[in-house]
C-alpha cells in the first residue's frame, strides 16, 4: 500500500499522525517564489489554511510574510515568520485592536463603519477596505463571499468614496481552489465597479483561493494578469494563498482498528472525519488514500469511518487490490491544509501527532497530544 508520493516508511509511524513532507512543501514554495519574482507581486501565507509554525522558517525563505484572520493568527505570524503581517477580520474587538495595531503592517477593514470607528488609532498604518466585486465564479456556497446577502466586503452600492482619506489599499477574496481564468473574470468586475478608485490606491490584495501549485494551474496567465494590472494602475499587488502553499504536501497516517460487516464492510479507523479532517464533512469531499481506488474499481470494497459515536463520521467508500486486516496502516493524502487548523476533540478524541518528513526521509515528531489537550479546553 505504497505510492511514489511517499518518502517515508508508514510502518514506522505511530497513529494517528499528520506528516508534512519538507521536499513537497519546498517544491510548492519554489513555484510561488517564481510567480512573485516574474510578476513583481508579493505572496503571503494565509494561515487560516496552514498554521504549522514549525515550517515557518522554511516558508519565510520563499514568501513575503503572513496574513491573518484575527489577533491570534497575527501573533503566530509575527512570532514565527519574518516579513509582513497582514490582517483582515469582518470586525475587530475593542480590547484587541491596540495589539493588532502593534503587530500588523496592513490592517484591512470589512466596512466603513469599522474604518471610522478605529481610524483615529491608525497612525502610520497601511489601511485597506475589503470590497465585494459581486462576481461569483464558484459553486461552493459556504466558501463564496460574493453570494447574495454576503456580510464580507463592501459592495459598489455601499462604497463611501468620501471616506477614503487614510485608505491606501483595496482587498478582495472571491476564489476557492480556482485557476487564473476565475481571477481574470473577477478582476473585470473589480475594475467595472471600483476602477475609478484604483489610481488613488498604493496596493491591492487579490486574496486567496488561487490553486497556483496545482498541476493544471495556468501560472503564466496569472503572471501576465498581475503584470498588466500593476502597470495599468501603478499599484503593488499582494496574493494570499493558503491551500497552494501546502497543497498535496501532507498526509494523515491511520490504523485499522476493527472491521464490521452490515451489508457493506465498514472499516473503523483511529482517525475521525469529524475530529481530524472536518472538511471531509463540511466541504464535503473524499480524500484519496494511498493504494486505493474508487468503489468497485478494485477487488475489495470498504467504507471508512471514525471511532466516534457520530453515525455520520464517514470518510468515504474505497476499494483495494488486497483484503484489509486489523492493524493495517492507511495513508490519507493532502492532509496539511484545513486539517490541523480545524481539528477538534469531540468525543474526547486524541488529536493526531504532528510530524515532519525531512529531506533525508527521517520522520521528526514536532508535537504530541494527550489528555491534557482535551481537558484544557473545558472547565
């Protein structure tokens, strides 16, 4: 049950464990650095997708800094990575704003109400307004900031041009796992709705959702888009990908705990969809397992589920060339992103350990979790 993508021996892994492959991560970072160098843009790590700070030294060698969704992410980026610290939040708390100002280089506001409220404190800060281009290019409603009635970003109808004094940039985020053509479509809407204000801006942030490190991504189109936009408006461009930084770099190694038959053959793992990879249920999606096929593609069919009491803690249906047995190791792919940052201890589930597969192939465990991590979140 091995594939060429694995640079480590699964039999040496205590389960469950997230493993991030240093070589694969660096390959992604080199692609992002190429985009930045060719286009003249700056690229930031969106920590909401990947906050594995033990890798920030490596990431900081290639990217220009971090972007945050709130105070805690900003503190993490400031502490562990060099470069810029940007922040956007739908609203800022009064008792956190002073620390945010101290930490962050760019502070982006979701509304003119928020801007007016905190403007007196924004001395010598790069401040921006998030805009809503009202241009949906995806079909994941839960991830679409341009959906009808969205609370994210200022629409053209509600834009207050008379309040732009002190605003040096605009920000939008509309994409989700998309290619450069979706960005081109979005930018056309940005220019149509907000183009008259762009010459007054020093910078613009194209947000995240750019799947730049995916095999079929049109990197040259992205570079061309950025260069033309920069030249047209004499403006600095930022990108803040999250998934693209650690796409296909991580694995979650699990073990078969039991096999239960009830018309279908259920495999119970020591890994839970609900606790350890919530996007499997939330997105939803079916993660690839090393050595597996789609249902009935191979000889032996199984349904994988977690050890929680939740009936719907189901990962998906898979097939294998050989029958599985209790104790077998199972390796889920693309488990660096939206896993560690979203996992939880529902049912008292132990969180997976976190490890790095180093260039040498050595597995270095950087964090182990236990009972205390469950208790500390409760009272």
